[in-house]
């Protein structure tokens, strides 16, 4: 599995019946309640849009492929400003509000005017910062009523319904007419946002949602409409203007894992074979899916394994899954023939490979003695230790796994994972959680895309599973991602 992060292109918090704009505030507050705080009064809603440029590019070039799996997810992630300190629970905020608990937030699609997709409600982020205008400061540049706000989308445009929709189901834009993407419950009020946007983003990428202008986050109408409360309540999350590492984003998880069994194809279990296509070193997609035929050691086609259609695992990588084979004398050499090959409109000859079929006992250790734990060592290529990498690079990181304290005893088949994180003091902030290393015929590797990573210092840990134990090797790679200078 790999990830792609898509960041916000704009965001704003709009306040009920108020012209204030807070588009450049590093924190968004969702408020409700009518007691204790006079400015602002009522409730607020957060609107945002996503820059999906890189995500679209990866879909178009086949890096993210649905050919071998549909297990692709898109999750909106925003960090709660109270997430780091349990002492903030059941306390107040600096502006006199109480911290909200036990509530639901909704994620909704910003609607079209008259529910007509040819009339999108385009909006501007604005230049405001503060929620309130401090009248004693005659040069308060942090306060702005420039749009967008509760009433306006732009200088010349207005929302069809002030606040985007009516929480009392009034025309022209009742709450019941909204497209609700997801709902999340917050028990303590310090949880992070994790909205499932899988169906929404997939539909957008397929062109099924034309002229989209973004999404919004709000309390349920029943919460917004509460009256007689003893205070104003709020929950806060970092926005795209935060100066911390906790910038909100859409996390796309996709399966580009390669597990090539060509070097240890075993009877009695499912095996996978791959074909790799490169154009001057760059992965290259075929014009159409290749076909695969498997023949045994006598050159006889194995029943049921003729003209199988391979699937596209990721850009330039095609996969075929072979069901368990039984009844063959081993070891023996089989062949796999890849046909129906065409690139840029030109047909190319069949590719014929061979592989050795081993007995099933090759993958098992059966006897009277237990296996001792092992210690591993690692070598890398693709990223240098303490390297400064531009955030425009795409790196293939090779990992050589070997027995510790040796120089050349490399291990051909182990279960290994990696994870990527940054450090905030003593806290490890996960960028990519434990993920299996891909395995080709000649290396273990993973792809690391810096284009969707925030400039920072990064660390990579490795983890190996053997003899029933999991061993983690800390800070195996340490490097920095830096901004590309334009």
C-alpha cells in the first residue's frame, strides 16, 4: 500500500448572520450556543476545496491503478487543536467558550444553485484572520469583511441561501437537499477529523460530479439550533494556514504492492508473477492488458492457465495470479509467455520467461528444534543518509536485507515493512504507517513521492517478522524534504 496526500487549495470559516471573513486564520472554530459570548453569536461552518492535481496525474498515468484491486480509500484528515493535551478536556478556550463534547459533525458537498450542476457557487477564500473587530485598534488588518462570508461568495456573488443552506429546511436550499458525504461522532471533543470521502472522490475523478466547488463541515442542525445554553461551545482544527506540521489533507491509500514469486514459486500455494515495462528507465504502460500462458516442463499448457488476462498493479507493472499447482515432480522449470503486447500502437514480440517450481516444504521449517531469533542489517539506495531532497522528486528506495554483521549474506524471502514519520519533540507523527515492502525478483523496495510531503525532517523505520517475533529497527534512514526554489 502507498499513500498520496492532497492538500487544501482554499478554506474559510463563515459565522451565522455575520460578514466576518476568517479565511487566513491558522485555526478554524466550529461554534454553537447562545450564552456567555457576545461576539460572534450563534454558530459557524467551515468550507474548503482540495487541490487534486497530483492525484489526477497518478490516476491518468496508472501509478494509482484499479486494475488489480478496488481497495482504494480517500480519507479527509484534520488535526484537533486539543488533540495533544488531555488537560484541555472539560475546560474553556481563551476566548471564553467551553470545549464542545458529545456532538456529531457532517461533511457535505457545497450545492449548486437550484440544484443545477451548470450553476456552481464559486467562492473566494478571503484575507481575514480575526473573528471580531477590535474597535480600539484603528489599524486592525486582521479583521476583514471581504468575501467569502455568510452572505457572499465573491464581491459580486452571493450564496443562494445565506450560510449555504438552511438548518430549518427552508427554501431555496433546505438541509434535506444537501449531499451528506459522511458523519462523524465526537465523544470527548478532542478527536481528529477522519471523514470517509472514498465514493465522493472516486466519482469526482470519474467526471460524475461536474463543476464541483468544494465541501463544508458543520454541526448537525439539531446542534446548531440549540437555544438556552449556558455558554458558547467550540471545537477547533488546524487549517491550511497553520505554521505547524498539522496541515489538513486528503489521504489516498492505494495498493501498489508487488510480491513477485518468480524466485521461489512453490507448489500448493497461490503464486504471483509480474512483467515490468520500462521506457529508457521510466515505467511505461502498455496500450492494452497482456495475456499470460503457463506451460509445464514438457512444454504442455497447464489446463486453465492459457490466455489469462493480467492486471495492472501500478504504472509499468503487470500482475498475474496463479492458483495452487499440485501433482508435479519438483524442482522443475515452467515457462510463462506474455502476449498481446502493444506500446504506442506498435505490437511487440511475445516475452517468454521461465521459473523454477519448488516443493512446498521449501517454505516450511519442520523439525524437532525451534528456530532462533535473527538479527538483520540493511543497506539502501535511492535516498542518502541525511540527504536534502527537493519536494519535486519521486524516489525508488531499494532495501537490501541481510544477516547482521555480514557483508554479503543477503536474505531472499523475509516479511519486512517500513514506516515514515516526523518528530515533534518526543512525539513521532506518522506520515505513513507500517507498509509492506514490495518484492521483485532482484530487490526489496518502496516508492517515495516527495511531491505530496510537507518540507520537514523525516525518518524511516524498518520492521522484520521472523520466528513469531516482530523486530523494529529505528531511524534506519534520516533525510530532509526541502522546498523547490522557483
